[in-house]
C-alpha cells in the first residue's frame, strides 16, 4: 500500500493524537513482543551507541508532543508500505478504546524514539535518502513533507540523529 493510502486512512479516520499514540503503542507492542519501555530504550542505545543522546531525545519528546506525534505518524506511514504491516496498523487503530487511558509521557516519548530508530534503521543503508515526514494540521488532517538527501548516513547513530533533526525541523518550520 502506498503512503497516499495511509494519509487517506488517517484523514478519513481523523484520530486525535492520543488515539494515534495508543495505536502506535499497540503496534510497537506487537512488533516487539511487548518489550517494556526500558528494554525498548536498550535496543535503541545498542544501535546508536550514544546513551546520552537517547536519554536527551526521549526527555525532549516527553515535552514536545508535536515532534513525538510527527515521529509516530512518520513511522506508521513507513510501515504501512508493507501490506501485512498495514493490516496490523489498521487492527491497532480498531483496538483503540473510545475512552482513552491516561498515557504516561515517558511511554509516548519512548515509542516516538523507537519510531525514529525504526525509520532511520531502514533508511540508513540507502545511497539516496528520502524521508517523508508527517505532521498534523490544526484541522486534524495529516500533511506530508518529503525531505531528500543525497548523502548516505554512514552509521545507525547518525541515521537516528539525522532523522530526529529532520522531524524536529519539519514540525518547528
């Protein structure tokens, strides 16, 4: 399925940020066999080899809901390209409850950081890097920004840091 299908799905469903976060947590839980937050963090740290960066970024994502939301939407859009994963994402959205529980900011931030890690991991080996950043408009619809780089990112830590910077820049403007 194409990214356009993901955008259509989100724009038709019009989920608020809390619903997207809940669906992302369910989906990441399915992908990682419900790894606890600390274990997810360890996976990212092992890949980036920069614990201070990971801790700083998670702390920043706890406070910056727009960047966390954009990271999660970008991750889900990338995953959506695989029809099996798209179906799992649909099920995750269908499983979200009408009445949402209070979601702990550290959990949202860690899922957003995992999302950045997962997207960066996939794209870091390409010669031409193209990122599609998704952010929520004030009316609740989703907007896509295409960011293309012609320099390859050599290492996973550079990929994660580069993608986080790109998402942050797209959100801030």
